[in-house]
C-alpha cells in the first residue's frame, strides 16, 4: 500500500538557523518558507535525492508544532510521510485493520497541494505517520 518515503518532518525552534544549517553547512537546496495557515505551521522543504526534509515552524498560538516544541525543547522529528496511490483506499484498509486516523478521518489538502491523512502514533510504533496521495 505505501510507496516511497516522501519526507521526514522536523520541528524547529529557529527556522532561519535550520535553513542555514541545511543550505549553508550541508549544501542542500532549500525552498522558501511558506505559511500554511490551515495547518498552523510555516514549512520549508530541503530537497534531497529521492526525498525531502520538511522543516516545521509554529504559525500562530494554536499551532500543533508549538505544543510539540514545548515538550521537545530542542525540536526533533515530528512525523514521517509515505506516498500512497489512493488515499481513500489506504484509509479504508487502515480503518478495516483497526488503525486510527487523526482528525475527522477525511483527507485534507497538505503543504504540497495533495490530499493527506495522519495516522495515530500509538498504532505505528510511536511515530506520527502522514500519508500523501501522489
């Protein structure tokens, strides 16, 4: 069902420092910062061969990343994202297998403009998993 690893998301306390680390120190191609108000985050994508790193920074007081950073003062890996061919088929199989979908269970549009779902970390070895339809 899952395809390739789309990205690993890292929550950061200082977006400028994180961008500099990946761009200037590691020599990676880094996107511009984009506000994602529907998700309460600012995103920056670091392009790597075959995958990406998504840097997440809080946008607003209700940002889910703000709470994550309060618990994880240095930041850290927030979630991993796998690609799926059909998000509805993937969701239905996961639900039939007893897995939990976060939120309403209906896909919403993610940072890449494609449908996404998040899976409960307690069902996936303590890891928040995002599925993105390709």
